[in-house]
C-alpha cells in the first residue's frame, strides 16, 4: 500500500469524526481545520513523489 493511499484512508476516518461532532461546534470547527490540513499535506506529498 502506498503512503498516499494510507493518507486518503485516514482522511475518511477523520470525516467520520467530523460528522459525529456536528452538534459540538468547537470540536466540529477544530476537526474541519485538521481535515483541511491533512488534505493539503497529502497533496504536498503527492507532488513531492512526482518530482522523484
């Protein structure tokens, strides 16, 4: 399994937490920002791998 596949699977798990936290606005906002950061990390890694 490639590293990017692991990252994509991890994003799916975080999405579940975000859904479950939708009634707690503080937690929801924190998880949403975390999700965006993880997504940008994944895209950065994919670009780095393309350079190799």
